[in-house]
C-alpha cells in the first residue's frame, strides 16, 4: 500500500509524526506499506527545516509543493495543481490529511477527483 501523507502547517507535522512512526514499525515487520511525505508549503518557516524534523524524528518531506504566499484562493489553486501533477506522475492508494488547513481541503479534493481514497484525521 502506498500512502501520501499531506502536511502544510507546523501543527500538521506534529500530528503526522506518530503516524509515520507507526508505518515505520510496520515496515520493520516486513509489512508492504510505504509513504510519501508531501509538504504543501502552505506555511513555510525556517524553524520547520533541519532540527524540526530531527526533533520529531521524521524524514524530510519527499516533495515540497512550494505553495506558500498569495491569497487563500491562489494558495489553494497552487496546492491542487501541484498535488494533481504529483498524482499523475505516481499514483497513491491513500491520501492521508490531518487538521483543518487549506492543504487538507485542497489535497482531499484532488485525491477524490483522482479516485485516490482519502482519509482525514
């Protein structure tokens, strides 16, 4: 199973850390599960680089959609276009989003339209 884990704001990364740790434990048990960590770039802050991922013991994101800045509509559009492009390059079995931020809404819509199951926490 391939899971896209979406995070766009600092609180999202805190919420996904235990999910990533659980997946990593399953991988150690030879369970066929993988994830792609996607940072939408909704909130970009220097504090989120380097030591932040180290402190949470999670890997750097596989992809950063770089959607920070602009109006909420511009940001939403940028996230949706970026995630759709990513799904067209490599599909996923499940899109996992956490929280109630723009990234959550945007990626959920794209996942649904691309027939990827979405789960919201």
